[in-house]
């Protein structure tokens, strides 16, 4: 019992400090994904030693002391989180959401999902909305193109009108064009003027190979808003089925296991490089920054720590619970984030628990601190 308690504590601390050792040992990424469960195991050991009045409870106490801030990233020490729909006059409301193409492929069978998603955004009235996995067209209508006629309501201009956000910046890779005139990418919508915009390529052959930022002017203040979507694991239905029921009884099972591990490895390594690139651009910003995105990785991972460095995690500041943002695979996957410059106050945060995409939208209200 003592050995396994020490082992769990060691693995937990390695996962917490993964950013320090990730470059030389990528499997530590699996430990980061397991942090919530390792913490639960450590707590059960603590209860066990407590029942037997053993001094080995100090393993749990020492582990918590060494990883206190990392534990807060996983579970903020807050029982509940209130969110007022009416924001304060000086607040800026920011939304981040992986919209899963606004359900474009199922529009004919389920048109209600698209309308519900639009209504949800309008219900919260964000000043800035950052969407990932966006599908839209940004060219004038081509009435001779049957695809465009069929999906013309997915134009950027239609979204601007329906969301009451008159400014936008859309970034996409032409290689990932969708339904001819539609593009697949990331987009920033804004209530306020955008005075500068930049699309930055990570690595041309990678999925999610770009990220973006826009300089947005609000009164006398300018803020640089980043929107990113880091490398996903791109699991096939076969992969997902195997994850739900893992086995290594046959050669086929072993091959399936290898396929899943390879995809994890590729995802870990590519997100590391992408996070370094995003961080380099953050460091160049002459303005306060806001970072939104689907990181496809959990708190305390290398991408999370690298991009969040010196910034506030809106969920940690004002959220509660585990904060799951991805609805599949595991109930502990908080992989979507909003990071805020320290020159702003984080006033409230909400994760909207309405399953319209495979991700839950997150919002925060922030305000500039007095100089």
C-alpha cells in the first residue's frame, strides 16, 4: 500500500509538472490526461491512512503542498459559480466555442440545431465571439453554384447579421475548403472595430495548421484577441469504439491499440510545437491579450501551461467544478479555455451546459483594471 501510494504521488506530480519534462519524454502527456483520476486515488489513500491513524497521510499532504496551484487548475476551490446575464456597463463579454460547423451536414434532417445555436449566442450577447471548426463562405453569392444556393445561409455576412456582430476576421486553409464555396477554419466576430488582423500558419501539412489574432478597439483601449484550435487526435469511429472497450486479446486488438497510441503521440508532439508558436506571438503583442480556443488538451498540459503563462484562466478565477467542455470520451475533459491579461479583472465565468455541439460554449465578463 505504501509503495502504490508513493507511485501514485510520483505519477501525479510528474503529470502536474509535465511542461518541464515534456520535450524529452512525450508519454508524460498521458499522465496529464489522468490527473483527475490520480488525484482521486491519492484522496482514497488519504482516507485509508486516516482510518488506520497512520502517519503515511503525509504523502497526500506533501503532494498537495507541492501541486496546490496545479490542483486548482483541475478543480477550483469553489462550490458554485453565479453568472448574471446582464453584464456590467464597463464589462467586455467574451465567448469561445467549438461550433462543430454549426451542424451544417445535418441541416436538412435537423435544422433546429443551427437555429438553437444562433439563439444561444444571442441570448448571452457576447461583445467578442471566437468560434473554432467554423464553416462559412465569405464570397458573394454565386447563383449558378448549387452548393452555394443550398448553403447560402452559412455565409459570413448572414452570421454577422443574425448574431448582431458587425465585424469579423475569418482564417482558413484553402486546402480544407468545404462544400465548394464554404471554408473550414476559425473566426472572430466583434461588436467593436477590428483595426488589425493576422492569420499565422503553424505547419502547412498539419490539421488545424493556422491560428489568428485581431486587434479590437473599444473606446480608448485596444486588446489583441487570439483564436486558436490546436491539433486534435482525429480519432476514427473504430478508435473511439476501441477506447470505450479496450482489449489486447487478439492481434487485431493490438493493432487497434497501436493506432490509438500513435494518434495520441502525434497529437501531443504537434500541440507542443503549435503552443510554442502561439506563445511566441503572444509575447510580441503591444496590447493586453485575450486567448480563446480549443486546445485539445487538459489543464497542466504543455500547451495549457505554455500559452497560459503569465495570464489568468477565466475558469480558474470564477468557475466551479470540473468544468468539462468536451462532451465525449471522458467527463473530465476541460479542453476549451479563455485566458485573460493581468491588466483585466475577470468578473464572472460560465460554461453553458447545453449540448448543441460536441463542445460546450464558455463565456467570461472582464473589465480593464484602473491604471
